[in-house]
C-alpha cells in the first residue's frame, strides 16, 4: 500500500490461499472487505481482524486468513475511499 493506493488493483489466488498486505507509506490505513471506503461484512471473505478489518501503520505487514469460497471480492480502505482492490478466488 502506498499513500492512497494499493500496489495492485487486483489479485487472483487459489481457494485456500491468503493475501499479504504491506503498508509502504507513512499513512494509516484501515482495510477490510467492501468498496469505496465502506467496510462491510462480505459472505465468503475472511475477517481481517476482530472487527472484520485491520489497521496498518507504517511498515506493518498482515496476512489474511485463508480465502475458502471461490468468487470475486472487493477490499477497501475506510480512510481512503479510492483504495479498492479486487481479490478473485479460483476454485
């Protein structure tokens, strides 16, 4: 993650895979399932922390739980609405 963007806009992983997020900026990010800055519960997406999201400070690295349900999921930052990426889980 950079200042107000993910390093990539999409990623494809196999069922049972994980996604690792790294904050390479000096800015705080609060990331979870959802889009356009609105973090919501998304059926099939793993929770990214105790409240379904994860807070990143500079240099933080976080690997999600496994993604077990094939499909396409949006992940966003609640502080930076333009930060939305797509996670596609293949079966």
